[in-house]
C-alpha cells in the first residue's frame, strides 16, 4: 500500500478581513484548486495525488482551505458563505500572489465557486474544471440543507439520512468545526442561471462520476457553456470520483489542449 503524501506547510492571507489558509508548490503555469464541502486543500488535493499529478505535469499548484474549513477562519453566519463571497476569496488569493490569471480546478462546492469566479471575473480564469458538479449548478443546488441538521445532531447514531450520516462521519473523522460547516451548507447552496452559465467564456471541462447522484449529469451543463466539454468518470459516485485516474488524465489532457 502506498504511503500517504506528507502534509504541505500552509500560509495565510487576509481576504476582506477573513484569514484564509493556502499552499503554493511547484513551478510552471499556475492552477488554483478549490476543494469541496467539508473537505480541505490537503484532503481534496494532496492525499488523492492531485498535487503530485499536476506538479509532474509541470504545474504550479495553489490550493486554499475555503472559509470555515481546515486552517481557515471559522464563521457562523450562513450569509458569510454565499458562493459569490467564496469566489472573491479565491480571486483575492490570486491578487495576493500577484497572479493575473490561472487555470482553476474545483470539486463539488469548489466547482460551484469556480463557476462563479469564471463568470464574474473572466479575465482571471484561463480555463476551468468543474469536477463533481454537472447540471445541478443551474438546476438544483446539489447537497441538501438537511446535512446541516446532521452536522448539528447530538450523535452520529441519531442520524437516519444516508447523505447526512456520511458527511457527519466525515466531519467527525477530520475533526472539523461542525457549526461552521452547518452555516456553510446553509449559505452556499446558490444556483447560477442558465444565462449566467452561458457567460463563462473560458474553456471549461465538466467532469462527473457516472454514479454521482449529487452533481447531476455533465453534458447538459457543458452544452450551456460556449467552450464547455463533458467528461464521464466511469462507475464512480460523488466522493470516490475525486481521486480517479480517468479524472486526473482528463484534466491533464484538457490543460494541455486549451489555448
């Protein structure tokens, strides 16, 4: 069994007064990675081998802990987690690092943030990868708000909802701040209209597991985005798709093809 990659030291910067943790490794063209709900930069990108894959492909890899997650500041008002606000955290990290543009790779909630960033700041996003998020970007909001109830339940044993139980167990395992995560799920379930998705002008890869019931299928979303393309990740549900080798190969190939 391969050993777990070593943690990467984190730095912090202020994003409109909120402390955001991030790491910055490798050389080459920059790619900003934005993790999913209840995850962290390490859980989403280091441990499944993404940092190794991308640095070997000649990339500079930057990843942040979203507000309320990991080593970033915890906030407890749902309004603090609107997707537009979280997209500004990502944009300010590019500012902090002096980067005019970057490719952006997001997974699940991170893909939603990526889409909002690309739509609102088209000059900053060279290309976008929306992993674990298909047509539910515009039709439904992916994860249900009942996850917040599961996160705040007195114990795991009392939770009967399968998705809620999964995320509560994950939060317990990672020792996350469950109150902050509950506020996040309540504040970040924001849809984008089909017209707004059509304003995403950069090359965009939409990659979803074929067994993923959370994301919605990738092809209908890719069809809304002028330079969108879809990638099916075979036989993968939402969480197992994160580190899939076909997903990684698809992203590396996509980055190599884009202008």
